[in-house]
């Protein structure tokens, strides 16, 4: 009786043994043959070529290909016995110390000068020299008799290109390579789900060939073709999911909300104290056309800080109110929701005060719904929303609660959409009888490929032109550790602005101790010995007693009660405070034209796009803005390079691409939304823009012919595997 042939679904314990399979499952979440085949190498080393040892960061878990240069045995100082110190290096001149404690001198027989090997461990530093303590290793070539240099493991690296896998301490890269060889030799190649015409048109190799060559490349050209095919599968799966969603959304009914003359929108345009920019006008025309259709609008509006997105959104809301509907704006914080409420009421004037003595004839009501409303105010606001008298409703996630009912919700505007979970946005949409139109806004510039890959089911509009009257913002890096005098000068500069009647922000990455001494995040030093990030509640009193003594200082962070947050913001906006010491709660929407200086402490703890958005809080009036990025990051480090880039440009799209380079792109693709493993791991949103564009074009063609992929069941199954159920739901709710 023969056993069933192994497939990609075969559990690893049947192929590599129970002990190894348990380690793969526990350490790397790999359970089946298919899981292992898609656990692709992180990089490939080439024997004779150097690994860039000089670029290793302290605290990093690494696997390096290097050559033994010399060995030395010396007695240990603190206890009896000897230690073995091995120096390995490469032809670039970089060296690394390998230290073996506890009488492992016998390893000197194997680790002879001239031998090449793979060495895995955590990078530490001792007396200014980087080292690996008791690393795992495998020696390449013949002659090794040490426990790590087992012949069958050496066979994994017989080729010119040596795969180095994402590994764990208990499962080094050579163990993974050995298991991959077993799977490749045992498991039948999977059925290729990609339609043959697409493979031919796009010159893609078969899936079986790609999986074999990605692990055991016969040449650099074969490896390139394998990576290209697997990247295509990732891009194609995401684009098919997005295009299918767009196709379904286009078929749903929505109530048209066409513009009408002599309504609220016309009256609002007539009272605007400034002209719309060309960009605001053009985007407004696109949105107006979308709102007039019988299918729900699904549009992303992105624009630099201060580009005028709120006015564009308000004009869309007024068009819906003119057509008899209601519009809801969802803001991520109560501070921002309250500010939107004040700002929109000020912009509308009598047009937003229906029922009041000075209201205009065609006025509507603007209501604010937040969790901190008192019982009586809440009842009144909810009655206005339920009865339809409130045409424009602003709020936080409190809008999602049961008991908040709309008479006729026609438009949902989501501000700073990345701050909301998909379930929250979906809950608000569900409050309408028919799918409402949706406008998603973000001030974080989104690179083209991210927009195509993450928001590929949305139409994208971009406001790149700043309104007239916005002042320039100068940004400078303040290297506090290298030049403490520069930090002293930064505080003096802030005082000069305060003396001239202006105001300033000081931003910290952390809140600080809670009422019972609790922290909102653990403040312990990390593996590299960095101190905890600076906190608002600790910095504010130090500034008040020190360099900013005598100035009126306020504190703002997310843990303050809502009424206290609002009172602080009102005081700052009214000029009753000189300095606001805050967390990133000021990152979005806070608009105080008199604020001219921002000092960001521990600026290296923030991403480039976030810093760009933060500095957009200054220079919003007639006076020029200044942003000082204070850091202890050393010159030449990636963190310092990021800050230098922020200081050198005000182009948010360039900074967004820099952020993308430095982030795990899997996060951008939504792989961490569910906390589960995802096969989306090869695609680079920066480097593979053309491939993503081509995959989208093929996806559109295929969905137009077969919207449910009923004629391509293998492809549908492949998409389901690559874009798992939680990720598909994330895209579906978008």
C-alpha cells in the first residue's frame, strides 16, 4: 500500500521530522510544505564576495558570510577556563569577533584561517568592537568536523548563490535550507493558477520553476525570473481583490446627490473671503460629478498639510445637503472634531445656524457628537441628527455608537483615514439605508504605488497647490549630543519668537507617567542601551523651570479629559499660552496661524511623513515658520539621514517614499492587519511600480471578462491564499 504523494498542503512533520517541524512552527509559523516554499530567502550571498560587515547594527539578529582570519585562545577573567576568540572578515576590510565561552577551544580545529562560513547570532559591542557571542555557524567546503559543519547541511550551499533565510535563534538559516531541499525533492510541483495567456503575454516562468529557483538558483538570471514571477503573483492577487471590489461597488445603487443652483453651496461660494485654488476647483468638479451618479462615490483626497482639503470636503457636504441629505465627518480625535466644528461653523456663518436669530434663509445646522457631551446636550444633538435638521454632523468614533441615527445619510467624510480601523468606517456606512458616498481624506502624501496597491479601489484626487498666503517653513536638525550649544540656541530662538508675540509647539514622543505612575508604554532601555523617549509630563516642568522660565506653558496629550483638552486648545488658539508642550495629538488639523516655531524632541523617533505633517502646524499665518528637529542620533546613521532629508525638502511625496524605503512594506500592504502570516513579502512598492501597474491592467481585463473568477478556480484559490480572509475583508471594507 503506497502512501499519498506529498503536496503543498502536507504537514511539515511528515517531511522533516516532528522535532524540526515543531521548531519551524513555533519559531517561524511554518506548518505545511507550502508555507516553507513561500518562506523565501532574505538575500543571497556569493562565495568570495563580501557581506558588508561594517553595516551591521548593534542589537540586530544577523547571518553573515565571512572568512576566518585568525583565532586566539585566552583565559577568562571572571571564572576558570579559556575562551576562544575568532576574527572573521571580508575583502571590504570589515571584521567581526566571534567569542566562544565555556571551554569550546576545540572549535579552533574547525575554524581555521581561510575557511568560509555562515555565522548567525545577535550583534553586540564590546570595547568599541562588534561581535557575536557563541554564534551558530556552518562552514562551507570540505574538511569541517565541528558539530555545525555536517555534510548534508554543507550540501545546501553547493551552488554559487547561497540563500540566507529569515531565521530564528533555534532555527538557523542552514536548517531551513536543509528542510527546503527535502520539500523540493519530495513535493510535487503545485498546479500553476496563472492563466496561460497572462504568463505568455507577461513573459513569466511557471510557478514550479519559480519556487525551485527562488531557493536553489541555477544562475542570477534564473533567480531574477523566479523573483519576478512570485512578485507578479503577489501584485496580481492584491489587484484582483481590489478590482473585484471596485466592480461590485460600481454595481451597487446609491441615491444621486446632484448639485443645484441657488442653494447652500452657491451661497457658501459667494461668501468665501478668498478664491479657490485651481486644484480645489478641479477636485471639487470631480467630486460633484461623482455625487450626482447613482453609484456610491469612493474617492481618496490627498493633499499636503494646508492645501485646503477641508474646504473641498465642506463644499461636497453642502452639495449633499442641497440634495436633501446629510453629511457626516469622522475625525480621529475630539480635539480635531471640535476644531472642525468651530472652523466649519465660522466658514458657514449664518448658513450654518438654522433656527437661530441670525440664520440665513436656506441655512442648515452643524452638530458635534463626541463621547464627552453632557446628557442634555447629547439628547438635543441626537434629536437634530435623527430628525434631519442637522445637515452636517461632526464627530469622533462616538458617531458609530448605537443610538446615533441619521434621517438620510448621503455622504461620509473620513479625515485622516489611517487613524481608523476598517470596522469603524464600515459601521458608519451601515447607518445609511443605501450605501452613502464616501470621501476619504489624508494629509500624509501617498506614493503612487501605495495608492495603487492599498487604495486601488478608490479614485484618487491630489491637491498639490498650497493656498495663497501660506508662509514658508524652514527646518533644521539640532544634534543635541554632538553640539549641546545648538539646543541652548534653539530654546533662545523660541523665546525670541515669543517676545515678538508669536507662539510655539514643543513635541515629545511620549505622554509620561499616568495617575498611578503607569506608563502608556514601557520606558525601559532597549537592546542598544538607548534611553526611553522623552515624555510631555516630564519635559514640561523642566522647561518651565529652565530655558522657558516665565513663558506661559500649556500641556496637551491624548490622556487628558476631553473638556481639558478642548480648554487647552482654546487657550492656545486665543493666544493665552506662549508654548504648547504636546504629543502628536497636534499632528493633524490643529490650526493656530500665530504659531511660528516647532521644536520636536527625540525627532529620530518619528517617521519622515509624520515629521512633515507635524511641522505643517507652523507657518500657517503671515509669519514664516521654523521647525527644529532635536536628536541624539549620530551623523551617518539611518535615523540622522532621515532627519536630514526632512530638513532638506518640503516635498511630502519624496518624504513618503523615504518612509516607504525604511519601513517593512508588508505593513503597507496590510499584512499586519490581522496579526497573521501573509505571503505578501517580495513585492517592493518602490522598485516594482511598473510590475504593479501591469498586474492592475491584467486584473481589470480579467475581471471584466469573469468578475467572480468562476472560469479560473485555481486562480481564485491562489488569490485567497495570498490575500487571506482577513486581508480580503480589510480591502472589502476599505
